[in-house]
């Protein structure tokens, strides 16, 4: 019974900490684009580093 006096406040504190970090990640935009990184892996980019540099210069 005495252990409950320690375990219950610890579990409430842990739940509040987890809730805070979940709220913080939502406010900072962590969940804005869930599919973008998965699609970016599948994009085929065969251009070389030199070609990408030339494309950036032409875009300016």
C-alpha cells in the first residue's frame, strides 16, 4: 500500500511529461507532412552533383 503513494504521483508526472512533449511536437510542426519523406525516398534523381550546380545557377 505504501508503494502506491510513490507510484501514483510518478505515473501522473510521467503522463504529464509525455503529454507535454506530444503537445510540443504538434505545435512545432512534427506532424505536418507525414507522407512527404516516404515519397522523397522513391524519387529517382540520376543527375550528378555538377548538373545540379548548373541547374541552380540557371534558376537564379
